[in-house]
C-alpha cells in the first residue's frame, strides 16, 4: 500500500474515532433535555386526544356559552385570529419553488417533518 493511501486510511480512522467521541459527548449533554422533550411529547399526546374527541370541545363551548356568552365571543374571535394566523404561516412555509426556500423556511420545514401537524 502506498504511503499516501496509508496516511488517508489513518486519517479516516482518526476521524471516525473523533466522530464517535463527539456523538458520545452530545448524547451525554442531551440527557439534560430529556424532561423538556418528554413534556413536549406529553403535550402532543394530549392534543391528539383532544382532536380525536370533539365532544370535549363542544361541551366546553356549551358550558362557556351558558356561563359567559360575552367571554365566548371574545375567546371565539381570538381563536379565529389564531387559526387564520396559523393558515398564513402554513402558506408561507410551503415551498413554491426550491430556489425560493430561505434558511428560516427550511428550518420550519424540517420541524414540520419531525413533528407533523395533523
């Protein structure tokens, strides 16, 4: 084997070793984020449950309508604004052309692939 090829092989092995060390360090440091991700997963499970049980939303709306009709109108307008805002963000994030995709949009797209909003 030529000396140049031997040097490249040694460099490759060294880089693989360093990569394994970095992965181990990252794993050790990421353990502190575990409670945050567990909380996020729990919130997503709760959201899925609420989406699969529309009667909860209806019951809450009826209770609010009976108890405080004015407050229902206030919360309804806020919910409508949030829904419209989320629709605009979804439209903004959707790439029309790959050349138009900015770094921020790529981050949003990556997050959407990790945690799809159903």
